[in-house]
C-alpha cells in the first residue's frame, strides 16, 4: 500500500474522449492542419507528430476536441494502457482519452504512474466487451499523490532509468545494423549477386532437413530441468530464444532425436506470410528442449557455414525469395515444404570467405550479448523502481 494519500484520477484531472470525423466527407480530411492522434501514433513518451490531420470543419462536425500541449493521452480501446504526453495541441480518435491534470499533479509523474497500471488495466479490459475501459473506470483509478517536489524527484529518477534503457536498445539495434552492413560489404546484395558468386540449390549445401513434433503441452514454460517444446516464437524473429517454450505434460515422452543443440540452424516452416521461413542460429541452449513441428533443422554440408546461411536466409531482400516458396489453403498460415526449400537457389561464396564472415559475426554477437545482458539488468532495476513507487 502506498505511503502517500490516494486520490481519484477524476478528482485531479479533466478527462475527455476523442472522435473521428466522417471518412466519407472529403472536406473533413483534405488539407487538414489539426493533428489527429491514433493509437499507432503513441510510440514514444512525447507525441510531436501524427499520421493524419483533420480540418476545422472536421473538428466542428465530430466529437473530436482540441487537447492542449502537455496533456496526457491514454488508450482505452483495443490496445489498452498506452500512454503519451502531447508535445503539440492535438485531437484524438475515440480510442484515446485526453487527461489534463490540475496543478497539484506533475504530468511526468502521472505518465509513469499510468504506465505502471498497464497489466491491471488490460486485465480489466479483458472482462469487458470489445476489450475497452470507459471513462468511469478511468476516473475512479486511484493515484498516490506525494508532494509536488517528490513527484518531480520520482519522475526524474524514472526518466534517467528510461533514457539508459533507450540508449542500450539503440546500441543493440546498431549491432544488428553492423551485421547487416558486414554481409553487404563482404558478399554484396544476395539477390543481385554483384560479385558473381556461384549460385546453387540449397540441396547441394544441406544434407538433410529435420522437422520436430508438437505433442499436447502445458500452456506455461518449463521450469528448471523439465522437458519442453520450442514455440514458433523461439525462432520467428531471427534470434534464438529458448525461453519461448511450453512444458511437456507429465507422462509425455521426450524425443531426444529432435532435441535442440548448440550450433543448430533452425527455420520456421509455417508462420504468417511476412515471417515464414525466418531462421535462427543456436549459439547456446539448455538441454531438454525439442523442436516443434513448425520448425525445421537444417543439417548442412561442408561447403557452407551455418552462420553465413543464417544471415542469408534472414537478409531482407533475399527473404522475399523464401516467402515465395510458401503455400497453403485460404485462411491457413503459409507453409514451406522440405522439397521446395531444398530447391531454393542461393549464392555460395568461397568457404574461406564465409568462415571469415562467421568469425566477425560471432564477435558482433558476443558484444550484442553483453549489451543484452546489461539491458536485462536495467529493465529489472526499472521494474523494481516502478514497484517501489507505485506497487
């Protein structure tokens, strides 16, 4: 329980909802000059621009309202609990509430308090039709209210922690960009193949393709040394994540033949069209995890380095070729067959060059892992601070 006085949000803030001018009236949108915020515009703490503008006529003929710079925006429909601070005067759609605080509340402090509520607000929303919360619920949220100087101190501490996390994420992003640049520097664009590398089918570089198995599992990750099955999300985003797994049910046998090992090259065989065929290299994994039937393992021949193949498969332009291999009936997720994957044409530079690339990628990934470890610690510390102040 907070040591500070708790007050209703509606007692210390004016809360309003937005609106959407009719899309069928061109005059409400064409050459608009008034920023109009959608949920997708709330990406950063401060909102300085919007994807769409409305006209004065659109404002007058809808329930949209001008919300002044410095007010908070809070999503109350579909995607719940996203928060931003307006850096401009703007209007919003009806999925967003505008919150203008009285002078006894520091908006920066309120921003972090509302962010701390995301999970609990999402839980409330799930119990309501169409996943939303209304103004009544929002106004009755209780906010701890320390003196203004303490509110500012708390917000400043959380600002610094957030900025450190943001900078660390940017460092990790730059490591990923470095890896992409290195590929282009050493091999050129894999689709245009400007360096004229030999082009061959994947079947000449892969001795076999194995697929996993998906028995009925618990809907929770395994604990300690329990056996588990990888979820699709363990591979989907191009980086292996062993924490994305489901625990095997008691009595379900573990199949060691499809256990994941260090240095495996995994590929998603079924996913959305954008993500099907993504690959992950397993730098390190704990034992006792099986591949699911949505994942392939590529067992490579001596003429290809797995790390080169991993980065090739995930290369943005080359991945378009892999997506084209996917088929499936209407309404089902696209699926890549072993046969079609084996027929994929790939550029194959000399093995010596592939190995050099792999060594340099390993160094980048090692640095990235250190940065990721630091980020994890920062995020843990940030959560502890949020719990201390608002828990």
